[in-house]
C-alpha cells in the first residue's frame, strides 16, 4: 500500500523508503532491517541520539510482519549540501562524525555517510536517515569512510583552498565528488600533508588500483574499533580547525550601504509595521544577507528562511543563529539568478528551489535591495522578476532603489555602450510590470535615500 506513495528520491536503500501519506512524510521499514531497527530501539540508541538533538525524532505508528512504519518529526523546508555555507557544511560533517563515534561506542556503525542525510532544522543540523545504521563488524573497516571523504572531507578541503563556490559541485556530483577529481583539483602542497595525503591522494591511488581489480582479488583491510575511532577523531579534529580566508562584496554589506542610520531604522520600522498588519508567521527573505532585517522584526515569526548568494554573509548569519540559539532562523545559499534545479535520477531525487518554496507557501516574501541586481546584473526584465516572485508569494515586500541610487549608478556604469538599453529602469516601469501579478497595497519612500518600499499582494 505504501509503495504507491513512495517518494521519488527514496529508492536507493533496500532497508526501507520514505512515502507521503496525506501530506505527512513517513518511513516504511522492510523486514530486511527489522533486526537492526529493533536492536537500535531496544538498546536505547535512538533515544539517546534523539535527546541529544542529533537524530530526527520519530514515532512508531504501526508494526506488522511485513512492515514497520515510523513517522519522523516533519521538516518544513529542506536545504541541500550545495545550498550550505562553509560553516554550515562543516557543522554537517562534524555531526556525522559525532554520530559515527557514538555508534561505534555502542556496537553500531553508519553504513552510509551521505551529506544528504543531514539537513538544517530548528536552528541546528540534524541527521535525518534513521535507517543509516548497521551492526559493528569486528575488524571490518568503516564501510562509509570513502563516502564521507567524497561527501564531506574532500569538498571542505577543496573549499579551503579554492573557495566556498566549490561546494556547489555537490549539485553535479550527487553521489559525492570523485576522489580522483578531488586529488587532481587540490594544490600540490596538500600532498606534503601526511593527513591529506593519506585521506585523499593515497585513497585516490587505491581507488585506481581497486578499479583495475577485474578478478575481484582485492581484499579489504582489517581495522580494529580503536583504529576506526582514531580515524574519526583525526577527521573531526582536522575539520573543526578548517577555515576560509576569502573576502566578498556582500559579506559586510550593511557597512557599505548608502543610506544613513535614520533611513536604516525607517526601513526596519516600515517592515515591522507591514509584518504586523499581515500577521506573518513564516517568511522568506531573498537576498537577506546576514539576517539583520529579519531579526529586527518585532512581530512574532515562527520560521524565517534567509538566503543570500554570499557565503560570508550566510556564514555570519549561521554563526549568530548558533550563538543566540535561534530556533526560527534558517540561513542558506541562494542565487536568485540561478535557483537550484531538480536533479538526480529522472530529475526527481532532489527538488528544485521553486518546487520546495511553493510547497512551503510563505506568508510573506521579502526582497530588499535585490531588484536592481536582478535587473541590471542579470538583465532580468521587471515582468520576469514579477512572475518569479508571484509564483510562490502571497504578499511581497520589495525595496526599489531608484536610478539616482549610488549602487544603481555603479551597476549602470558597467554597461558601457549598452547603458541606454537600461533606460527602462524606472520606478514607473517597475510598478506597471508588477501590477500585472500583484495589487499594490502601499508604497513608502525612505527619507534621505533614493529607495522606495513597496508592499504587494498577489492577484
């Protein structure tokens, strides 16, 4: 019965699958995994991970000889590895290693270590694949070690040397960035590091040797539990120290804005008033930088998605979220000019941003100081951006920087001989185009700034 509602992404694990029952996500467990599941449950393993906040909570709702069904705590909006900032990615890697350490200490082990087994929920990373555990086998190596390297360790090291943009490779390599590719992309000096050499470069050589083993003569090495724990500790300690040293245009955006403190405060006051009027509970702030304006909303928000193209801005938001233990904030990387697409087998394993946000149905979409970048950097006509926002927005709060704004002038000056093509960039044309998809509720000019705030309601 549950097979008819099987989620399109849930086909790889013979232990069970995810399905949707009247809008609620549930997990079916097959008899193949009954022994492991019951051992994990009866030993208190699940309970300890749940209480520690490391594993998504679940309730067992039915049991038969052919199927066990559990209902996990529902996650309102999934983010994927290629949408995480560097520090978020680190957090996911460290969480996976914590769970593997705890599993080994309790005679279990992770049988897979995919980055897609982790997501951001209620202000923290959480492991979501309840069926990823198996019994520990004496002297057997960690079967998910190579997967951890290609999904976590390798991408993070590559980002350390090549920049956070390289984390987006996970969008292309859904099964992890190939070890050989990681080895070739890293600078030569990484081969002089014993730790990086053994966990990436030497592993790539072993992989080549294993691929040429057509007769199946390759024998897996024996590895004690202590040795496995040492590997986990080594990876954990190395990843924890990893950091980025890259500057960005938007990382300290609010230090560069061309409106004064009074204008800044007026903008926050306008947003506050409109949020209260709309009684918004769940919102998305597109181009939200480090979450500054969302945090200045006095109205009680249940959940706020705050996305930005800039890694440093999202990292800053994530760190502040952790520090303040904010449970309502969900930061992630997002390029409004190139939203995440459907990917994976049959293009159905990982949903596009638009599919996810339409299902999420935010009460309010905020787009502050974004439209000039969409229009002047991305050459997106006003009508196309209006259509984009209207596809998922009930209400839209959007800021329009006028032509005299210094940021607008800066962008126009990059157009050289094509500058005249953008004569259409006027507040009148903006309002006319958006009126085809929205009704105007209110507009307010920010004093002492060449910017106007609009509140629209979808038609």
